C-alpha cells in the first residue's frame, strides 16, 4: 500500500474506533502510520546521505533517521524494510564515519535479512560496499568477488548505472592485479552505459580510474 493509502486507511480506522467501538482499530491505525513514518525516515536519511556525498559534512540527523526506520520496520515485521535500513546504517558508518569495524557486522546482518526477504536490490548494495571494504583492506580477490556478484544482481534488475559504478571499482582492482586487458574491457562497457544513461559523473569516475592504463 502506498503512503496516501496508508494515511487514508488510518483515518478510516480512527472512524471505526470512534463510531463503531472497534477496540483494535486504533492499534491498526498506529501500524499504518508507523509504516509511513518508517518509509519517510528512510527517504529523508537517504537525502541527507546524498548531501554528505556532495558536501562531505556529517549531518547529525542522518543516523537517527536510519535507526528509527530500522526500529519501526523491525516492530512491523517488515523484513525488506529492516534489511534496507540496516544497510544504510552500515553505509553511514562506513562512508560518513570511516568506521569499517562497526559497518562490517551491520552489512552482514543486512545481507542476512535481505536474503530472507528475497530483496536482491539491497543485497547488491551490501555486496558493493563489502567489496569497497575488502578493497580498502587490500583483499583484492575478495573485493572482486563481492563486486562481481553485486554487478550480476544489478544486471538482472536492470540497474545499469549501478553496473557501471561497480565496474569503476573493478577497473581499479584489475589494474592492481595486472589485468590491464580486463580493465580496458570493463572501462569500455562502463563508458557505453554511462553515455546511454546520461551518467556524466560516472564518466568522470571512469576516466579517473583508467588514468594509469
């Protein structure tokens, strides 16, 4: 159910409680509104994270929004939402705080829950960021495995800019491993995707990654 539908249903449940004496209606209304709040908190947190990527300044509201969303989804029994919110909490610790030790277990838990919910979109995000962590730690084979699996999931879902974004990381890994021909092949496909999807920022990232080719 979309946000408008949930709010309208909460209003109808209120009327049922007031006029019909339904003792459970207000509890049901709370659940509908909790779902709306969870979605809104997650969306606001993502917007703040986008601003962080632009400005590189931590916003004190970002983490509490993601944590609130995770708590609400957990209470509602919404595994898909909980897994996505946990991913964003992990992403916050990894990218905003630079704290891979805290982020690592959160990524693992997000992956477990997303797998239970058959949420491949969140799994692809988790795998990407696990690949980033492995690359940073110098575990190139592990980083490659994570990014290639993330890329497979993104291809299946049709998320082509996400495929190209992963290929940027795979280019760096291929160069570090001396697989220059693989790096060129990755760069060629990534450029094609970036041009096709008008992803100008990705084009800059691809050119930066291939500077030493």
